[in-house]
């Protein structure tokens, strides 16, 4: 894809204190948009196939490719200061840390009991504080309740 | 953001060392001022990602705890509407990027046109969102409507209809679960677990906070548009156009993750 350089290249090396932004061509931006739309169609299409536990990974992978395209070209990170890119990536690293530590905490504090829909303390076996009171069972276990989910009309 | 009302005028004598109107006195050069503004914006974007991060963390945890319920509940979201909104936002991101490009080249009218298109796309996004929300509220999927906290819903009778959904009560050792009967986007009757409340709660809060960002982004872009029409920007100074567009791209980025996580993830049927 062609890139325009309205400012001659020697301007970049010559620091006159002015702002000399890299200007990408309009066609280039349209190309990125086309790629983003194709990836959107792809992510909807693959959602009709079952990859089991990989479903979420496939969806997140495509979303991350799209996010990278937006950040790199629409948000100009490609031509921006490296420190801004680091700031951006650091926010995702800290988010990953946040989610991982929360998972870890959950695994060590109490165990989730699906039958009772509440968390149970690992040491005492009693219901952990917080969350909804026990209100669950699967549809088949409810006497007199209508048939289970995904019932055809 | 530069104080554009301050009219210092050209204070320097040499052409290269001229002090333009848009340059605030505490910066040496426009380049330094631009770099500082960009760094500030990126730091702000990092805090925004961390703010949404709290909700993404809640989503990750509750999804891991209750995969079947999330799977079942996500069939109540319309993939076509979600995908249309994704394309609308991606297109608005394109026009925002083109607005910055025009500003970089000093094409004032072109910048205005692209900004107007971006704002119109934001309106289109909100209109589609309105139809999605009103359908879900009609179905009674709003927290507290069909889904009540068990501690507060003692007065609901078995088989009572709330909106178009039906609360069904059954006796189990675990208490009195209230199942919610409603028709999903594929036209099937689903018997939703009371814990689907968590999915719809996250859906409304995550898309709601995103919607607030859409409205804020529209306001920012409108302000940039007004300043652009007033002729405050030039090839040398287009920082607000650039930063406004960066905010708009952030709104797009968040939606790029929200769309698959809420609408697409789950077992296809």
C-alpha cells in the first residue's frame, strides 16, 4: 500500500521544533478499514463453529489482531514515540496481572459449588461470605418445572 | 490542551525560532508541546483500559465459574445487530483517522466533513443500541425486572408473568430457585437459570459504560468540529483533532473486545 510523504524526508532529521507528523495516504486507511471489516465477518462466521474451549481464544485472537491494527495505524503508534506504545502495552500487562491474581485469589479462598450456586470455604466447608444465596439447580432437578433449556418451539 | 485564546503573537525574531500563538509559554517548541500532549493522552487511555479492565475481570471470573449459564444467556443477544454496530464503529474510526489526516495536511473543510461523518456514525451506533436495549428490557432481562435477587423477590408468585418472561418456581434442596422463561434471538424458548442475571448485569454495565464513552466522544468531536470551523487548527497545530480522534479510537478498541466476548463466545447451536 502506498504511503504519502508530503513532508520531505530530510525534515525528520532536521529538527526545527515544528510538528512533522507522518501522513499516511487515504487509500492506506481504507485498506486498514477493509481488513477490519473482513476480520469482523470472520469472527462472526467462526462463531457458528464449535471449537470447544478454544472458542474464546479464537474470538480473542481475532479481536486482538483488530485492536492491533487500530492502535498501530489509526492511532498512529507506528510513527509515534516508543514510550507511548510502552504505556499502552503496559496497561494490558497490568490488566492481565489483575485478572490472573483475581483468579488465583478465587482458587485459594473458596471453591464455587455449582449445585448450590455459592462459594464454599475450603477449610470449613461453610458457605463463603458474599455473592448470591444458594438458588440453583439444573432444570432437570426442579420438580414440576417446565422442560429443560433449548426446548424447541 | 493549548490555550488558543492566548494571543501572544510572534515573539521571536528569527523565522525558525518564532513563538506561534498556539504554543504555550512553558513549551520550547511546538514539537515538544505535541509530544507532551500525546503522552498525556496515552496515559489517560491506559487509565481508561484499566477502568474497563475491572469489568473485563468480573466477566472473566463469572464466565469461568458459570460457563453453561453464560453460554445459554448469550443467545439472547443479536449477533447481526452487534456485528452491524461493530462495522459502524470501525467506519467511524476510519473517518476519525481521515479527519486527522486532513488536519495534518491543513485541509480544514475536509476535516470538518470527516468529523461530521464520525459524529453521525456515533448517532447510528446509539440508535442500534437503543433497539437492542429496548428489546431486552421488554423481555425483562434488565437486572431486578425478571431477575430479582432471591432475598427481595419473595412476593413473586409461581408462574407470574413479568414483561414477556415467566418466572417459574420449583422446590429443590437449595431453596426456591426462580427460573426465567423467555424466547431467545433464535426463537427458542429458554429456561434461564437465575444466575443468568450475572451475564445480563455485566452486559448492561459493560455496554452501558461503553455507551457513556460514545456520548462523551461525540461531545469531544463536536467541540473539535466547532473549533475547526472557527479556524483554530492548522498544519502546524492540530493537537485537539488528533487527541479527540485518539479518544474515539479507544471507544472503538473497547467495542472490538466487547462484541466477541458478549455476542459471539459460547457454543453455537
